[in-house]
């Protein structure tokens, strides 16, 4: 076959790929045999509107790695098309390129252990929604099912538990997990997990530990600019072993025989990862195509949930001190007043007022006054560990304790006064009340407030020169 003449008859950017097979069933070198003028131009012509290759010189029959980094997904598609003779199409956005690729591959003939296929690409800067939705009825149904659950949820966690269970069943996998990563705290958490009854894989609850974030941070480089990582055969596992030996050892130790791993991306930020382990490798193409679409919607929903959580936090937190704000305090008091649930017992209310804040503001400036308020919040957090602390306003804080004792409240108040001595100008006037339940929360607030003012008067009697 005259491959050069053949490929030159195709108008869109096209090359001929060759795949070498080994006697043990694995594949060897994958080469770009030749390309038509548009394909060669995409490599050799410096064009800002086209993806940049590793080299700008095309040499026929060269290893594909000469033109872009090693990509297991690309290799898998080449093998399936050239060796298994499967026509393939995909619409993808590899992370290493700021482009969407509409890819078509058609099997050609074989010569001994060398097998051929065409590789045609159309490139666009922006995603084409029609291409993204142009998929099989089966895949569309699976993705639509996920979208319906996400859009109609009133319980985010419950819905994500359902989604991950559906994904595991679709992949026929032993385990499927969505892991969230926090780059600021360098921590990761398992949002949801689904495991089948006979899985030998450990639960993520037992795997997550200090330092696991560092392992997840290495996954981006292992994926290597592709949109996912799939490892299921010798070639792919050899790549993982070479690229990320620590992760490879961990996977082998935990009986992972196959894995498909997708990053969850929102605005080019990695929110986390979704993966399935020990999946149905005979169904790899459908699994990959389904997850390519599903992760797009899952990542979007996770990003929205994170934004809502952040907005909720901002609406409930005092921005200067970091403790709960007055609005949250009022909501909590109202809920206690209106609650018919008598399960909340042994309640403590503490009011803490700063002595001399006005004096600090007048003499040292409001920046010093703000620092005093921040130090006050830190001191209270160290004294009232595990209790809810609110900034009631100005120089006043309220602390709510539950399932406590009067002795414990007194001990924490004394601890707050001791801790305050370690900060310049910091002094608390404290008053508390203790109730067996929330039936008289209004009276408890009044008694704590009265005792706080009594403590403040006592302080100024002992320090008349500091009186505001």
C-alpha cells in the first residue's frame, strides 16, 4: 500500500500510525509513519493557533513521543484501532493543550507484527457542545441519569453516594472513589466511596493518612497532560512503575489490577480525583467515554457546592476574629428558644467582655484594637476547646457550652483569664450561667450578662486608672 499517496487524498489533518506487537501480546513502538500536508504543517509551522509539539521538524516513521509526551490513552486507542481493527472516535481536551481535539481513527492493514491505522484530527479553541453530546444512547442515558440526580438534589452527600455507586456499577469495578484535595491545607478527604461485596481493596478510610496528599500531588505528572490515566495491561503498568514508583508499589500492595483515574477540574483547578479500581477492562472504551462526560458535570457540582459552603461560612463567621458572628448567635439562640427537643442538656452560657478596648483604640490606634480582638478570640478558643464561640458585637463574646457541668464552666472561665495574661493589654470580664436544659435560655442569657457586668465593675474598682 502506498501510504503517502493514500494519506494525501484526505483533506483534514491526518497521519498514518504504526503499532508494533510483541510475542507476549504486549505492544512495542508506536510510530508516525507519514502525514499529509496539513498534519506535517501542524508540527513544522509555528502557529499560535495550533498546539505546540515537542519538535518542529517532522521525520517520517519516528516515535510519536518525538512530537508529544507519552500518553497511555493515545497508545490504547492506537492499539485498539491498528491491532484490534476497531474504528474509533473521541472528542477530548488533553490538559497539556488549550485545545479540543475531534479525533477519528480507522484501521488499515498489517504487515507481520506491524499494524497500521489512520489518525485524523480537527482542532478548536472552544468546546463544541454538539460534539460533547454526540455519543451513544447507552452512554447518554448513563450521563443523563447522573445529571438528573445532581440537579435535583437537596442532600449533596446522599446524592454523591448514589452517583459513585452508579459509576462503580457502570464500570463493574470493585471500588470507586471521589477524593477531594485541598491545596491550601495539603490534605485530602474521601467525599464518597462505593465497594462491591467481594472487593479485596482497602477502604479509603483506612488508606487516607498523613502524607497521602503528597501522593495525590504526583498524579497530575503521572497522567502527563492527558485527560485521564488508564492502566490495565503490561505496557501501561510499566509506564506507571517508571513514572511513579511509589504509587505503583502502593497500588500493587493493595491488589489493584486495573485503574481508571480522572482529575476533577473546574476553571483549570484540580478539585480532586475520581477513580475506579479493578474494573471491566473489556468495556474500557465505554467506561472512558462515559467518565469523560460524567466528570465534567460532577466537577461542576462539586465546585458549586464548595462555593455555597464558602458563602455559608462567610455569612456565619466574624471576618476579624474568625469565630461565629452575631447573626449565627441569634440563630442559635432562636433555635434553642423554639426547640421542642429536650435532648440538649446541661447548658452553659458565658459572656466575655474585653476590659479597656476603648483605651487601646484611643491610645494605640484601631489596628492595635483589632489585634486585641483577634488575640481575645484566640485566648477564648484555647480556653473553651470544642465549644461554640460567637462575637456578639464590639468587644463582647458569647460562648455556648453543652453537656457540661458548672464546675467545668468555672474552670474554663479561670483558664481564659490565665491565658489572657500572655497577651498585651488583654483582660476579660466574664459571667456565666448554668442550666439543666434550654427551657429558660432567655433567663440564662440575662444571668450570664449580669454576672459579666459585675465582674467588669470589680475589675475597674481594682484598676480605677483604666476605667473607660
